[in-house]
C-alpha cells in the first residue's frame, strides 16, 4: 500500500479485487478495536485511525458508542465523525418491514453516507469492537462497499480470545475443535451443538441467557461453563456460569466451555488399555464447578455404522466427556484419540466382562462411555451393560443409552426404501440362541410378509446359516424377491448391490454384511445413478 507525503493512505488498489484508478477515490478500512481495553488495539489499527479523514462507528439510539469510547484516545480534533446510530435494537418497530426491514434500510443508508465520503476521496475508518469480520456490524458496510472502493480490513483481538485470557484457561489444545455459537439460536439447536462440541464459546448473551443456561443443563455441560462479562473493560466480571443471575447479564458477555484436556488417570485398566501420554497419578478429580453431578456413570453410545460422519451430536458429546472409553477394539479405533482419556479395547466376544469392567470403573467415580457400533440397543452393548447393571453391586450406577444410526437404516438408504413398510429385524447368529429359534422366527416373519433386516449373517466360523435362511425364505417368497447385500456401509470398502433371493450366494456374505430381504411387494426399479429398491407404504386388502 502506498502513502501520501502527509502519511495518509491513498487508493492504490483493492484488497478485495475491485478495479480502481487510484485517483479521486477514498479508501475504506474496517478497523478491529479488540475486546475493549484501548491498549489492546494493534499498531496497524492505531495508524489507520489516526491517519483517516473520516471515523465512523455504530451506536445505540441514545448516542453512546462503545467503539468510539475504545478508540477515543486516538481521535483527532479535525476528524470527521460519522455516528451510525441503530434505529432499533430489539425486535419491536413500526417499520413496515419489521425489525429486519428497519435494519436493512439502516445499513443501506449508512453505506451510502460512507460512500459519499469515499467518492470524495476521503479515507474512512469504520470502527468495530473485537474483529470486524467476527459477529461485527462492520461486515454489513463491507458487503455493500468493498466491491465499489479500495478496502482493507484490520483484524482485532476477538472477545473469545480475550475471555480465555482473562479466565486464564486453555481454550483449545491438540486436536480439539472450537465451536462459536450465537446465543440467539433455538434452544434445541444450542443443545445439539453443545453436545457435539469440544471447546465452545457462546456469544450474545443478555436476553438469551436463560435459554443458553437451559441448553447447557440439557447437554450436561453446565458445570464446565465459565462466564465472562466485559472482558478487559471496566466492570469486568468472571466466574462459573451456574452462579450467575439471569437478570444481571448484559449483551457484552459470553459463555466459555474451555479445553477438556484435563482428565485424570484411572486406577484400573482392562487388558490392552492405552493411557494418555504424561498422565497424572490415578484417581478421580474434583467437580469442575457448581452444579456438578456425581461423576460415576456409564453411557452406552451408538457410533453408527462407520466413521464420524454418522455420529449424532449427543454421541459426540458423550464420547468427548468420558474419562474412559470401553469397547471392542475395531469400534474404539473409530473414535478420535483425546488427551486425558483412557481407552480400554477388548475382543468382541467378551460383552459381559466388558460391561462389568465399565460398571466397576463407574463405581470408582469414573465417567465411562461404552462404545458400540450402529445403535447400542440393536444386537449390541446396551443390553449387555443393563443385564449386569441390574445386579448387585451395580444397581446404583447410573446408566444412559445414546442411540445411533442402525446398520439397517444405513444400508436401506443406499438403495432407496426397502424397509418402507413393516419389517422385522433378526440376527442369524446362533451363538447366543439355538438355530431352531432363528429358523422359527424367519418362518414367522416371512409368513407375515414382512421385509427383513438380517444381522450377523455369517462369519469365518458360521458359513452355512445364510444358505439355510435362503431355503426357509424361499418357502414364502418368490425367487426374484430383491435382496440387498450391504457391506461396510459408510466405510472405505463399502459395497452395496442387489440380487434375487434365489441367487443369494453365502460366499458373498461375511460378518460386516447386512442383508435386507424384500416383502412380496418390494420392487427393484432401474433409475439414473443406480437401481432403486422400495417397499410401498400401502398394503392391499386380503
């Protein structure tokens, strides 16, 4: 960027790609002021403010502008000041377009006021608390003017960074992610985002505080939440959010759920346990703050059929909040490693031992998540955990089940809607029940003309069950009944195809395959992008 001999910037190009001739055109600056302390302005921000011809700032209807008060020490007596006063700050207005209409009209008029200065060759600095592009009012001027005039944005310290600094806690560490939420989101949406997030910052409290607090309670994260009001400014207040009275919360406040990398070491390990590097001595930690529930509990989580794209927000939250993860090795490998957590992998044939181990950890005050694929209540770990939890000495251990996407739902979605009407779910494994029971249930479901989702169809040690099931089903189904073979849905080796029931080959089936067998009404229709299989929702009268 070039400067004039007076030290003031001249229009020499557009940082946003707009063509300029460099003469007779002013330059627009969006200037980040930081969180409130005037000493936290960047050197570049001070340079731009002091050299500008025009200083613009947003303010409330009473004329007070926090942005101007932050930058006041850097204003010159000959500055042209442009207060951009909001016509309304709540949803109540007589404007025919309502609140949104009034605000849009205000932004348009404000932009044209600044455009007049820019067209006259003046440099215009628009002041913005925090960072201009982070929930700031400046961006509305930027969208209307940056394509018309040379523009530069001066970043500033955000309120989130300032809040973490004033709290003196790490915001994010290692592989954690930071989620920034406006408190104006609907309560259910806030709850879901809180459950799914690692570290979280919630902006725009004030009137939204009661909603935010309820969402924190519903997501089980109230005890983690810190409160910061007017960070780095006069009247700053910090503490645990659970201690804050709703009627005392101003707009310039936020909630922070800091890094979770602070887990203790357990005092027991399942064979094969992996411990986090640099782990502290064994034992549970004290509660994080007011409102903390008893730590010892077991949550059984369904991770869906494959990787993280299939996780629900609630499942993500349960995985992140755990001190210990317990599960079959293959399923644990799908869960990201988090510093401070211990992982207890085991073989897939020790469900009862795994459940007992998890409950023992919980009795010692550990927050334990048992990892299960698909939905934990469908041929998975929820039943195994509850069987043990209903016996002494585990009857007092809280157990919660978090659902997941089932393998049947995932497989069905790949081909259309083969389970669009009544259907039955049956496991072909005879490891926990006699084959005679399996065969009896197959006949009953097939005789009732239900579509079928067949789990656990085969493995290295179970090779004849698929062939026998085909024979039973052909007693009630036409040979050309569509059968969907779905293997590793959502995984790197996914393969989904449809065959006729009579052509179902047991050699094509393994433990990672699920079979969907149509009813008498299920059809296969060729369509662009692949065949579609669907079972109509209506069933003819008999």
